[in-house]
């Protein structure tokens, strides 16, 4: 992407309405623009990050045999009345009527819809287990939307739903999703902390929320230091959940070998048994021909919320520090050469574009200093400057956004350099 073609404009100062760093930086880098209270337009840079996060989430869901689909955002109230949640959900649910006076709602979640769908397609135990998921915009009418996309009214969510024959197999599925979530957040360059959680409006008796560590996190966490070890993903569900972790009022600060920190919730998983399958009559026939109500679970990841949470975890006084795999651009090429006949920037841009996706070339008519500051603000992991060193020594100046380290590499060295080896 040539930045002269990109629809964006960086701001020097933080807008007054932005109270937290992620909201400030998302506005300053033209990632988002507020449309109305708690509802945002995702501009090209923000949308690129959103899609990168979504793809990593998708790859991990697919890896455990999930089926991607897409359910409607507008739902009938009838199913929610059958499940008993229509009146319980409160004013966060946006209720509407169509021209025929049918009661509809803008879905905040999809347990009822997916349960009603599933019962029409699977009627035998031989078709189990099955996992369905989608990535969908949702709406919850927050009484005080704030902190940008961290607590907005409209948000992008990945929610998955599992269907099993009995409690034992449902718990096995829960464990599978638990490990999948750990791997997902690790793949995003984050450090996840699983915390035993209340089930709330979703229901059930087994639930974990996933927090990511951030100094500016909204929740206080206490956790076993082994939860941040390199081999965490290799441990069993039982080993991981036996380690101490708690948040807010559940914290016991007197425990030994416990680290106190702060975190942001980015995922939540539930096993709720037959809470929805019973009232919505979702069952299969077992091997004896007996009707068995399915045991279900749901598994959510806040994709748009993750965007802000990652910024809270990775930033400095210059701007964002994106993990390489989700950055809007992996490498930003800046030319300081004045001779229009020199095409070193174009040549390098083409070579690196063949090796990596999402390379940017800052060809805007701006000063070198402004271009470098914008590259730092946007959080591009690597900046390549073509300037005096290239003219005099045929070397590119390579700047690591995370560490500030500078390298001077020749043409051949740049082409063979491993830019992927980057951590914020």
C-alpha cells in the first residue's frame, strides 16, 4: 500500500473525549471515527488490524473442527421468550417492531438462535459432537458507553457453540476450547491469564474468562507466576486450572508465589448443559432410541475489544507497538532521497511485497521526520529508511519499533532478513 493512496490522517494531540490510551491512539491514527455514542466507523488502518485479529481467531477455531457460518443479527423474540431470557436481559437488549408489529431484537448473543437451528439438522447421537461459530457484529445498549471500542454499544464478536450428548463429553469439549483459547491469544502475541468466572446471564456451572496482562487493565489480577511460562500451552487443562488466578474481589493477596497485576477481559467460555436445549426442545436419539437433550457450551472472543486491549498492552509515549502478526503494515518503507530518478524505494517495496503481506511505502510529500513519527505512532513493527547511508554505502537503515534498535543492511541482507522475528 502506498500511503499516498491510504485514507488516513494522523493527529498530533489526543482528542479531549478520549480517556484511555487505546481510545486516544485509535483516534490519533485514524483507526476509528465515532459515528454516534458507543458506535464507530472502522477506517482502513483499524479495519486492517481487525481483519488480522479475526483471521488468527478463525484459524484456531478451524483447527479444532469448528464449522464457520453466519447467523442473522436481527432475531425473533419468540425464541428468547421460550428460553426465559427475553424479560431477564434488561435494557441492554435493543427491542424493535417491524411494520407488521412483530417483536424483534438486535442480537446481543446467539444461544437461542443456534439451538433452534441445530435441532433441525442433527437428530442422532452419531452426528455429535458438533461445533459451530461465526464472527458477527452485535449490539448491547450500554447505559454509559465509554473508552472507545473497549466498551462500545456495537462490537465484533466471535462466538462458538458446542453440542454434545452428555455432561462428560461436553466437559471434554470445554477443555478443548479452553486450550484453543490459550493458543489463540498466544498467536496474537498476548499473555493470557484464565480466571474462574461467574456465568451471569449466559448460565451454566462452568466458566472461565481470559484476561490479557496490561498495566492499564481495568481489573486487578492475582495469578501464579507459572501461568506466564513459555511451556503453558503444553500443560494439561487440569494442570493449568490448578494454578491460582483470581480477579477483583476474589483475590487473596496473602497467597505465596502470587503475582499481582492488571488485566483486560478479552474472552469468556461457558458450559451450560441443557439450559437452552430443554426449553427449545433440542434433542437427539441415543443408541437406545431415547430422546436426549443436548449438552451445550458457548465460547466468545471480543474481536473489536481485542484491538483496543492489545494497544493497552503494547504502547509507549510515541504510539502503538503492534505485534508483527496483527500490525496493519509489517514494514514501512520511507525514502529520504530527493532525486526522482532514483527508484530504490520502489524496488525494495516490490521485493518485500513478494515475501510479506501488508507492506507500506510512505510516498507522501512530507518531511522525513513527520514520516518517521507517523510510522512510530501507527506502530509499524519495522521502518526501513532509504537515505544518506544508501547513497553513500548502499545500506538501508532498519528501525525496530519495539526496541528502537537500528540496523544498517545491504540490499541482499534486507531481502534475507527475518522481519517476522519481532516481539513488542
